[in-house]
C-alpha cells in the first residue's frame, strides 16, 4: 500500500515537472491571441539601452517611443505589456523559444529576418549612420581606411555591414568591427578614442548626443546603406496578434495619439504611409 502511494506521489511529481519544463512549449506553435486576451498580458522583448525607442530612465522606469506606442496599442485590447530586457543578439531565439511574445524596440525589417519572424506593418523609417568626432576629420567613408569601427552585436547595422562588404567592410581596419553589447558602451569608447567611428541608428545617435549636449562635437554621415523601416517582430503563427497591432496603429493615428507620441520623442510625425492609410 505504501509502495502504491509512493508510486502515485512520484508519478504526480514527474507530471508537474514535465508541465513546468514545457512552460507553455506549445506557445511558439500556435496562434496565441485568445490566450493573450484571456490572461490580459503578453511579453515584449527589448534592449533597455536603446534611446529613444525603449530604455530605462535613472529611476529604472521603462520609457521611450516604442514603450509608449506599444502600451497604447494593447490598452485598446485590455492587455498589459510585460517589458522584458533581453540580449539583443539573441532576440529571435527568445521569440522562437516562447520566452517573449514580440520583438519591439527599433527592430528593423530585413529580408533575412522575414525568413524567421512575421512582421507587422512598418511604422517608422530609420537609417544607419556613421558617427565620428569632428577632431578626427573623417568626412567621407574613404577616410575610414584602416580606422577602427564599432557596432552593436545583433544590430541591423552590424548585419548589413557583413552582408554588403564593399560599402564599409573592405575599408575599415581588419575588415571588421569592434562589437558591443549596447550602443551606450560603444559611444563611451568613441568619446574616449578607443574606436574611431561608430555604425549606429540615426534616431539613437541624434537623441543621445542631444541629451549629452555634445551634438556639436560630432559628425554624423549616412553609412551608404538603404534606409530601414522599423516594424514589430512576432512568431509566424501569431497571425491574429499581428493583425490586431496593425489595426491599432491605424486607429491610434486617426485618434492623433500616434502623432502625439511621435512629437513627444522626435518633435515631428514619423508615421509611415502604412500607418496613415485607411
């Protein structure tokens, strides 16, 4: 009898462990919208150093353009966003494994990423730029010959640097970049002359240098790549989630809430044609 009870307890314990281990393992393999509505929560992965898109202020509060926009989108559906800081280099893996439900933080839409994730409509245009100290006298890309270039791990800038080698990779020192976990670290090294130039998103560069009152000390030039569009990344199976986000974008624009958020962070309306269209 005792052995039977022991067996039952052991079997139950193993079932619990199995359930915990799966942790909603089916989450990446289905359309989860009904679960999001039921639980009234979803998880967004973001780089909490990417100003002004999504970052932590000095009090540890998550703020930024994408933070405000995403919260406004899901308020329409009574869903609360759980903002999860992640290693940006592992963002697609985190999404695939079900640890996060969306990638939303100045996430550039590229052909390579489209093979892995499902994108929402584009909501903002961005471009890659090269930031240098004016004292370095780097005025063209050719001036980067044998210079040390920095970039963030997993950023679209780093990806395109490796894909289109003729634009920058064949010029800079060692045909490679110094990689950083965050743009903050890279900008500190740029300021202290540990690198000569930084490949970075224009929105980040402009905001950071303005906040530091150092815009006049640096040159910002186009890196020579095609302009990029920011969009939200979801799992391929979360078709309804993407549809709901796209609908909310248009509604927020009609209500002028999108414009309000945009002007708060950029001083202008950054909405794309897709957001503006009926």
